[in-house]
């Protein structure tokens, strides 16, 4: 990435243990340094994908308390090597994090019973999941979760597995809440191993598969029945003003802004 000189360098303390974050495409090293989560690129330009996804959310009607912002950075490891990545502020506080997968396990059930049932339509799977979440937490997350899936369709997020949907639990008040939107590194065709830079975006976009209710972004997009929420003009302006070289991530966003199926998400 040519813009590396513009990035803040974060030094990983020698006693900091790397935590392995598992995605659908393998493991990624991350560290908690102070109140910052620092994540290393492993397959391409995940840091720029996170940053651009943050820009899109900033240019939306979604409250800024409902998503995590990411900043590209250089990572200086204890062995002296420097790599690229990004960082975000730790949003958990004193709350306990519980993934959707763990939520089901804690209630002696399995998400696979819903998600892998081929007799269920995408809508049926979604509605059953919403009912279970309400049963386990008292939360109605239908709107928030369907909007998350609509956003995933816009950014071509291929990593919305059941450990990337997170809930926060306050053990004192016994209150649950849905965690902010986070972890969009495997979006915007950031995986240059699977989506080579020399192949047209229009071709690559057709290869990307969605998660978790359907492999088709169009089917998951159809679950969202809310208002448009992405502000086109502001987003284009922010992309132009970005201090980093966004390269293909910017081109993917501009392409998505022209997709007919996504126009109902966009405010002109």
C-alpha cells in the first residue's frame, strides 16, 4: 500500500500475546493494546476495506454508536518487522461478549439446525433466528439484523458467519443488547488471493458469496424492508477526501452505488 507513510504506527508490546481471530478464510492475528484492537492484514487490503466500510457507515443514517470505526495503521511487531493492518477502539467495556453461535450453545441449541435446513427458505431461516434471539435475550433485532444484511450486500461482505454477530450482556443488570456493527475486513473484494487485482470488478462481484442465511446477497437484501440509509453524495465526497489510497475498494463502492438492486438503500 503506497499510503503507508500516512498511517499511524502502533508498536506491539513485547509481552502482548497475539489473539487469533478466526474468519471463514483462516486465522488473523490481533492484539489488544491499551483500549485498541489492532488487526493485521493477511489476505490483501483488509485494513482499507474496514476503513471504507466505516466511511460508508459514517455516511449513513445509522447512529455512530451502532458501528465500530476502523483506522488503517502500520503494525510494528516485537521482532521488529512491520506490517499493515488497522485498529479500532474496544467497545465492550465491562460487558460480556456473546456471539450468536455461543448464545445458541448456552441454551443447548445449535444455529446449524436452522441455517443448514434446506427445507427452509431464506426468510424462514431469518424469522426463526429472530424468534430464538428474542426467546434467549428478550431483544427484537429484526430491523437491526436485516439492515446489517443489507449493508453486507452493499459492501459484499463474505464473512458474516455466526461468530460475527455479537451480543453484549450486562451481568449486573441482566440486560442484553446487540453489539455495534464490526469486522468488515473480508469485504469490498479485499481478498486479492481469491479476487485478483487484474480481473474486472464486474466479474469478481458475481463470485462473492453471502452469509449466513443464504449464499445469495439478493436473498438476504430482500429481508430488509426499511428506509434507505446510505447517503450517496456525502459518501462520494468522503471517498474523494480520504487521506489514504483506497485503490480498488473505492472503485467497488462506486460500482455498488450504480447497482439497480441496491438503489433502495441509497439516499440521493
